[in-house]
């Protein structure tokens, strides 16, 4: 039981990490777009 619980937590942590990286990439893209617009 304890092993399966740890596995589920690891999966959730992995999903959370993936979401964090995804939003960070989106923020980077948004910043690049804003820079591009302000430079014009």
C-alpha cells in the first residue's frame, strides 16, 4: 500500500513539474512577443 501511494505522489509531482515547465515556456514566449511589439 505504501509503495503505491509513493508512486501516485511521484506521478502527481511529475505532472506538476510538467505544468510548471509548460507555463514557464509560455511566459517566455509571451515576453518575447511583448518585446517584439514594443520594439516596433
